């Protein structure tokens, strides 16, 4: 039997034909998908069989100069040297140079002429400088408005000594709540030394604390007399001295007492007055960080205690010590270079009114209290 191999081969090739046709279709689809984009002036080819579209190349958008770059240019022009400009901006000279180079790259031309004597503006730099100056001034004004709005919306941060809080600050805060004026106050209680440091470090907007005679004033703080005060020797009502009203200096000096801790202003005021008179502090039975704890320890031990006259409460009786007075003043403390805003002024008015209602005044003296010079 003779077999026709050609026929046999043709019968086995349908798969090859189908594969070739698939490859051809794939090639046509690829050519259609990735056909070139023709320019606007190129004629459409009739034998291509597809439409020609023109898509222009988009140019990269130029960014707006940064305020730090503009400020660097202005400072360099005003200072005359990059070194002085870097010092004013609190950055290194290399960082300043990098900023200026970035600005020049953005503009596309030199803005500063550099020489051994320093830098000077080019004509292009002068044009940019004249526009940057008012822009930076407007940005500074905007920052001030934002800071003002932030302060107005934030609570007034008040730091006050423990004695001042009991004397009249608490009453002022109660009046603020009752006034319904929308005044928000954040209160921190601390000793007078800490109150001053908080205001100086901008951790508090206002402070109320006791004066410290003989201390070096802080030039960054403004201190205004707010209310007079006196540290007195007081005893519980059951103490033998309670009915006397007056004790001698010798009795006071030889009798152990309860006192505030060494960092408190009340303790410092007594020690300062005794030192000026050449006297030593009485023996300290117990120390207390707050007036409330001092009262509790004096009552439990039935011994004298040294406290502000205005925080004695109803169970302690103040005594006069012959020849000794421990007078001081409560002061309003604020930053010297920053005036109070509207909310702080409202709180100051409430503090002044509360001090007057409590029987204080701002003259540095009280009814029945002599001048501090008598503490000898």
C-alpha cells in the first residue's frame, strides 16, 4: 500500500495553522495599541487605517518659592555676608548657601553676586527682594494674628502660691465661673519661687505669689503689688498662749514650731527678718509643703505654727511677737515683654476685686500691720 505522505502531513498541520493565525492577530493588536503619535503638522496616512491624534507634551509646573528661601535672600542682602545672615537665621552657612542655590535654580538666574567682601543683589535679585520684603512682613503679621487667636481660644494659664490661692485666688476663680463670661482658667498651685519661674519660662501667663525682700529682680518679669500679707505665729485654741494674744521675743525663739518647707516664701520671709535682727530660727518640729498640712500638724501636736495670717482658718489663733513682724506682699507676675490679652485682663480684674473683698489692698500694708521696715 502506497501512502501519500503529503496528505498525511497536511492532515497533521491544522494546529500549526491556528497558532500562526493567533500570532498574526496578536501582532496586529500590538501594532494598533502602540502606534506612534503623529505631530500636528504631519499628514494623516491613508494606508494606516487609524486616526491620528496630537497630544502635546506637558511642561513641568514651576513651584512657588518657599518663605524660608525668600527670608534667606532678604537676610543675605540686608546683612551683606552669608555668615552674618546665617547667624540671624540660626542656621549654618552651608544650609543657607543650599537654600539660596535652590532659589536661584528655581528662578533660573543668579540672585546674588558673591565676592571676598560679601554678597550683593543682582538686578534680578533686587526685583525678587522688593517683592519678598512685603510678603515676609505680611507672613509675620499673619503669624501674630494666629498666635493671638490661639491665646484667646486657649485657657489663661494661672500659677499661684498655695497661700495666695487660699487668701483670694480661689474666690476670684469662683467669680469667674459665676460671671458666665466664657473665661477659662487653668490653675497650677506651687510655691512662689516656682510660680515666678513658670511665668519667666512662658509656662504660665499670669502668676500670683509672695514677694521676696532682698532678692534680685528678674528683668524678664513685671511684678505688680496685688495684696498685703503677713506671716504670723499662731497656736491652736487649746494652747496656753491662745488667750494671751502676745508673746515675748524670747518665748518665740525658744519654742519649737511647725513651719513651711525651706523652699516656701513664708519660711524664707521669717528667716530673712530674723537674720536682719541677728536672730536664729526657732527649732522646727515639722515641715509642711502646704498651709493645709501645716495647720493639720500644728493642731495634732498642739504647737505654734508659722503661716500667712489669711490662711489660719477657724481653729488657729494669731499671736503678736514683741518686736518682730514678718510682713510681705502678694504680687501679680507677668512677662515684661508681653502684655496680657483680653482674657488675662479680665482675670486680673477678678483677682484685684477678690483681694479687695478679702480685706487686702495693693499699698503693701494691711489694717493693723506696720511697714515691713519694722521687722527688726
